[in-house]
C-alpha cells in the first residue's frame, strides 16, 4: 500500500528518506482478495510520471482550492501474503507546494502556514495496516507537520497490477484522509464579513499512486 515518490526541478530535496521501521501487524482479517498478490511481496518505488500527492481545501466558503507537493521521497514494502505487515514512509518538501498561483504558493510556504524555511519536510510514517475489505485497506500512521506529530488514517483502495512491456510489475493505489490543519499548528485565518472563514480548517489529502517493483519480473 503505497505512498509516493516524485521530484521536479523547481526546488531540490536533498534529504534522503530514512529507513522504514518494521510495522506491527494488527488484529483483524488477513484475507487477501487476489491470491496473485502474494507474488508482489517486496520493495517498491513510485513512478513519478503517474503519481500525485495532492490536497484540497474550501476557500471563502464557496470554492475549492487544489494543490500538490511536487517533490517527495518515499519507501514502501508491500506484503501480499499478509497486507497488515506492509509499511510506508514519505517525506514531502514543503517548499514544493503548487496550487497554480505563485503568490498563493509563496503564502503557503511562509510563516502563516508551512514555514518551509524552518520546517522543510512533512513526514508520514505508517505504524499499522488493517484490511477493511476486498481491495480496501486502512493505513494508520503518524503525520508530522511543523514538528507536530499526530495520528491519521489513510483509506486506501488497491486498483490492480500489470506487467509492462519492459518486464516491470506495476501496482496502483488511491488513498485519502481528511485532517484539521489547526491540530498541526496551521492556525492562520481571516474572517469573512458574513462570519465564515476564508480558509477551511479541514484539508483533504489525496494520494494517487502508481508503484513499480524495484526488480523486474522474471
């Protein structure tokens, strides 16, 4: 169940992702919907051309602003025999946030929000995985923003896997979670004349993942 890895030339990320600690299996069903998943057990990377780590937030109560982090590093281990033993870690570069409006991006990177100079990374590290149903998983982990760590739950859907013409196995996952940004110290806001907030405290995180096994299929 993965998470991510992508980079662009806009702002370089130099810190390599640390090793992912072993993940303790959780209680619950161990059933694997597709017996072929056992063959996918191992280390994976993310195809940067076909993956996206994004977010959306309500603006001025009437519109939605969408953006993404374009630079990140990750490590993933998928256990197809027992998905509960899968694990993942991802580092996002806070200076790589893009919403399509440069002035808004600069504000998000400033002290009012991410404070990219002081806190160059957002980190997610899994602590447990649960099987929620056929092709559906919950990945529990710690999300760290501005040096504040809080638990979150990613709802992940397994899309499928194929072997491409070059012999590489590819797997797809979609994931999402919603957080309250104020719980991570992102408390800046402006009030509207009608009494509402300019920027919603609820932020939806979205993960569109295309993973590639690190070794070509035999």
